[in-house]
């Protein structure tokens, strides 16, 4: 008997069923630190990314905290009330 003989007997899984299974596997509860928050993202040059990561590291803060500080500065510059982290 061929080692592949058992495979012929199995019902073929539809692509829709497989996609649903993959989606269910990737859905999970958000981390507690993300509850009630929204992501803000952007695309920057590698030099900007390195500079921000380096600045955060040198000052002992997270990149997210550094970005929140920068966003607060921009809000103040344009006459808006700073929000904080």
C-alpha cells in the first residue's frame, strides 16, 4: 500500500473553511495595555527610525512614550491641548 493512500480518503477542506480557521486562530483578546487605545502609525526613513529608537534608548523611555511626547509638542505648537500618553 502506498504511503499516500490514506490521503485520498480524506475529504478535501475548502479554501473558505481553511480561511475561517486561520482567522479564528489569529483573533485574540488585546493586551491589557492596548485596551481603550488606538494605533497611530506612519512610514519614515530608516535614518528617522534609528534616530528615534536611539533617542528613546538613551533617555530610558519607550518609543511609544517618546512619540507621545512629540505629539504633545505638536499639539501645543498648533494651539491644541496636549493629551499625554
